C-alpha cells in the first residue's frame, strides 16, 4: 500500500512540475481569486464519477474512474480513487488517501496528502443544489475536475459545467472527458488511454 501511495505522490509531483510548463491561461479571469463553496459534508459523501479533467500523470490512461468519499469519525475523509488503466477490459485498481478539511473554509477546501512528501489543497468550486454535479480545482487552475453522481452525463450538461469553469477563470480548452463507457474511447473531446507496456 505504501508503495502505491508513494508512487502516486511522486506522480503528482511530476504532474505539478509539468503544469508549470503549461501554456499561459488565456482566460481573462485567470488571475481572479478562487473561493471555495460551502459543502454539506454528510450529503456530499459517496461516489462521484470523474466526467472530465485536465489530464495529468496521476489519472493518465484511466477509464471508468470515480472517487468514493466517506466521512470518518475524526472528521477526516477516506478518499478512494478507482478506475481501469488502459481500457474497460482491464482490472479495477485504486489508490487510497486521507483528506483533511481546511479549517474555516465551510468544508470547501480539502488538504490531500499523497505521501509525506506531497500534499495539495483542492477547492470545491461548484456543487448543484441536488448534489448531483460538482467541480473541484487547484487554486492556480493547473488542474480541475468535473464530477457527477451518474457516469452518464449529457453533452448539454457537460457544456454547462465547462461554462462554469470558464466563468471561474479556467482554460477550458485543456479539459478532456473521461470515458465512462467503452464506446466513448476515441471520440472527439475524450481522453484516449494508451496500451499496457
């Protein structure tokens, strides 16, 4: 388990370093401050499918991904990232973390440690009133995630969530959809997993 967590931590560090070389964000709101939204933690817990993200090494080549969050007795959050690497015919694998709520953020900022070397803070930037759709991102906008309770999200809803990200100052041209069904692989706008080595 420690090897998996450490490997993911190293991957995250590499991904963050790679983001530093990303092209400049053309969004005119790119330098505006991001403010996390208020989250009702018990209502927010459960499974959230990753519908789209800014691709990075830690989630690269995964399909059918989702995050399972569970509130612990000490107020921290069990965080499981689950998916199939390289295709839907591959086994389910995952990584497990403990998230800590940043004090005085109305449960909207989560500190995630991937190893003792690598921690980051994710901001909940949007959640709809029915807790069916959410957007997370890093404060520098280098990474972002569109998530939903259901793996099937219409093109119209995805476009609407991208518009939310644009209003928040993200470069939406960097977002790609994550295949949640085999027939989505290779379609325009979707990530295409590589092949096992």
